[in-house]
C-alpha cells in the first residue's frame, strides 16, 4: 500500500476515527492492528512479515533479560547475539540472498523499511544493555513502537525514550494539533506528487544514459537530483510527522535546512538527523569519538561513514558516497588550524557573514557533487559524470542544455526549487506565518494543494512508484 494513494487516505480516515472513538486503554490495539495491516499490504512476501515478527519477539525478551541480568559476560553475549541477529537480514537481503527464489529486482528484494526497523531495534537493545531505558514489559506496546505505520517505511528512526511513553500516554482530539498535522501531510504530498516528479524528469533523462551527455546537462541534472532526493525524503518525513501528529504523537524532525549548512559536519546535523545521531551515539562515541589519538579519531569517522554508506546498500556507489563524506569530514578537521590562522590574518571573524556564505557555498557544491555517486546506476557511470560535467563545449554547452531540457522547463524547475526552499525557510523560522493568513487564504491554500495532489494521483499510474528511501 502506497502512503500517497486513495487507498491509504481511506485507510487512515478509518483508523483515525477508530483511534479517537475507542477507550484510551485499547487504542494501542487499533494502532497495532493498523500497522500490521499496513506492513503486510506493503511487503511482497509472507516470509518478510514472519521474519520481522520473530525479531520483534527476540528483541523484546532479550532486552528484558539483559536489563535484569547481573552477569556481565552473559549480558555481553546476549547483546552481541541480538545485534548480529538484527543485522543479519540487512546483510542477506542487500547482498542479494533473498530466501524467496526468482527475485529479479532490487525493490522486491528488500522488505519495507528494513534498515529503519533494524536500527530502531538495535538502539532499543543497546539502551536496555546500558540501562538508559527500561525495557517495555507490554509486548503490544513494544510491537507498536517498532511497527508504527507512519514511520515504518522511511523513518524517522525513533528512540524508545521518545516513543514508548507517548504510546502509553493519554491523548485527546486536539483541533489545532490535527489541523497542523493535515498541513504537514498536504505539504509533503504536494512535494512528492508535483515537485519531485518534475525534478525527476531532468535527472532521469541525463542519468539514464550519461555517456550521451556532458558538461552543463550533467551538472544541471546533478543539481536537480540534489533537490529531488531532499524533497522526496523530506516529503515522507513531513507526511509521517503529520500523520502521527493527527493521531496525537510526536515524531522526531529529520531535516533542518541541510543545504544551508556551512560545513560538512553541520550538514550531517541537519540531514537525516535521526540516522546521523544514531551513528554518533551507537558507533562514533562507543569507538572513542574524538577523545582518542588523531589517527584513531579519523578512523572512527571513516567507520561511521562506511556504515552509513553500507546502510544504503552494498553497491560500490553507496560505499564511495560514504567514503567521500568521511574524507571531507577528516579534511575539515585537518585544515581547521590552517583555516583559523588564515581568517585571523585576513581580519575575518570566524562567524562573519562572508565566511558563512563561503562555507555554505563550498559545502553545497561538495554535497551536490557527492550525490553523483549516490544516484548513478554504476560506479563507472558516476566516474564518467564526475569527469565530464565540466566540459562546456558540444553537448556540454549552454545552447545544448537549453535545447535538451527546454528553456521554459529549466525555468520552471529552478522556480520550483526557489519556492520550496523559501517555504522551508519560513517553516523553520519558528514564526507562525501561515496561521496569520486570513481564513479564506488558508482554506484556499488547502484546497489548491489537495486538488493538485488528487489531480497528480489521477494522472500518474503511481507516485514515483515509492519514496526513494523506502529502498533502504
């Protein structure tokens, strides 16, 4: 079941009515049943559902046993066993070892939200081991925490300390909260059904056969992909947060204007926040973080980004993408002293507007360049694009770019990016700009957005088939 579909809209309306109709004591049953239904309707094989059910049971009982046990060796052994068991499906599925024969496509290969579910449960079991979180004794609540349908496909990766108490707390229908959730859902659906497909047209045309293009065509396609993947992923996050908000729950923010980061370190504090904070807390800090020797510190960074690359897939493109970010992070640490001395000699304050602007530009260009390796079908395609996107003659020239994509189409694509970024900036400003509009203006916006989404759903066979991050 696609989360942007008429089928899902009907499903969610029914669940919302039931959720607020039943007693608080039994709401978890409604949500768990809805989550199980959503997952089984969205996965391809019964085996995947059975595997996830088995892991939920194992993690539930192991967390309780680890928390209670006083024997250090047994606790460590149980933790290692449980983490291995959780990671094993990722390795098997993404290495192409699906237990069901004759699986020919990647999308059929990996179960819905496999990595998100895995990282959710690993964080839970580690927190139980370190006794940062009391294990949930109610198996139904724990199962709902893992399977909660708004977030299961593409996150956010929620920690137990944020979700478990919410699933047990009393909440009542709040009109302001519900309207806020609806706005987020509409905004996410608008981005996904209109903006993302528009940008995908440019990207797919160039990246489908990169050897036929050069220069500005490849550069423009890379630029459009930089925003396509952001809008696609943030659209799902907006929808997930909005759906949860309608039901009375708060999910974590996953993005905070990432392309306005002035360093690669800040970028990862703004991009896929729940993943970067997860790797920081469960990999980087346990390895020693920056409280070790310089070579060891750099190795820790390398390990973290290698894991992030592998989290997305075992292809060389994803691994290279992760290593590029690791290299950029390490390079930033290596030149930090030189950079401080240079800015001092030039009389520039570290946080001056000029330095920040230069940092934002440099970070954005690097991140956009690195997306080549994330998007390309093969490493050879990525290398070709990276080495041929600076040619400005022939098929890399401005006239060819305009002829290939179309002048009006390019202007529409750029205008769409500018408008979305402006709205994102207003959203993150903390000012209730939308609520200050007249009632007629707000309702006109709702209706136009809803009409546009419905029209897009009717005209398209599917909404880009699925969200990009559902593959992971």
